[in-house]
């Protein structure tokens, strides 16, 4: 059975997942202009945020994601989903949804009224996951050069 655990973002297994994620994004980003920014470890430590790693049936790190508190929005406290990633071996198995559901639960527990995220329009599977999970398109809430779409989900 897969499991999800909190991990420091700079732990070796979490860092390896992020390296793989950023390399994949850079390789497929239109025009080759993907900007890689490894997060500061403090970004994903309570009360600022949390980072999780999904371990597969054999205990191998196979996915990750995090939430971090950003400026309040019109509904109040907001958490932002960052770096949601599942290795090729886990794709199509519902693991991305497991991570997203876990992060949503954690955001609710942290008192967030809204969960937001940004993504790129070329990431069709991610866009489908967000739509199936109840996220709706919103205007841009940041200036992320890697993003072309922004989404929100009301948690209250």
C-alpha cells in the first residue's frame, strides 16, 4: 500500500524527486525557458507550509508535493500547492490525486479558506486532475513566468 509522509524539502529523497520534476519540466517547456527555483527548506516547515512524499508499495519515494501559506485572498487565508509530481512509474494509478487530497486536507487543518495553484497549459494531465478535484480557473494571483493558468478551490 502506498503511503504519504511529511518530509523536509531538502531531504535526499525529496530533493531527488524535485530534481527529476524540474528536469522534466525544463525538457518539455515550450521555448526552453523554464525557470528552476529550488524552494527554501523553511518554505515547507510549519507554520509556513508542509511538504510530503508519497512512497510506493515497496517504500520507494515516487511522488511529492507541498503547500505553503501565501497572502490572504478575498476569502481569507490561502495555501498554495507547489511541486506536485509523480514519477512515470506511478502515473495513471491515482497517486497524484492522493497527494492532492492529502495536501487539501492539510490546508483545511491549517485553517486555509482557499487552496490555489498555478500551472502551465501544456500540462494536460495536471489540468484534468485539478478540474476533477474541484478547482476552477481564476485570474493570475502571481507573476510566475512558468505559469499560464491559475486555479482555486474554496475549502470553507
